[in-house]
C-alpha cells in the first residue's frame, strides 16, 4: 500500500507538477497529520499514533522529511490521495 503513495519526482514531473503536489498536500487532511508527525517527531511507540492513515509510515518514519510544502520519503515525494490514481496510471 505504501509503495502506491511514493513516487520519484522525476517519474511524475512531466504529468504532475510540483505545484499540483503542493496544492494537493495543502488540501489533504491525511497529509496534514503526517506533516505534524514528521515535523514534531513520531511517538516512541507505534501504538501511540492516533491516526490509522499515518501508521503505515511507521517503518519508514526515519526516512521521511518535509520541505517546501512536500512530504518526502528519501528523494521521493509522498503523493497525496487526490493525485494517486492519476500517478498510478502514468507509472503503470
């Protein structure tokens, strides 16, 4: 499931612009929750995560970052829900 949310920026740059990712991230409540965790730190224990949609990031929490309005897993952008279907069509 997590792999469907992560995409290399170069893989999507021709169809999904950084501006679209920024806008979708800004308007996605799940992204807001994840940004909060990335910015303030994940809890010490997985069971202490309040939101179901952020638990899936527990195993990769140390690789997540937030910069200029985009959540990254390493060098890959975390794609907000609104853009996932379109991104998956492009990649597959």
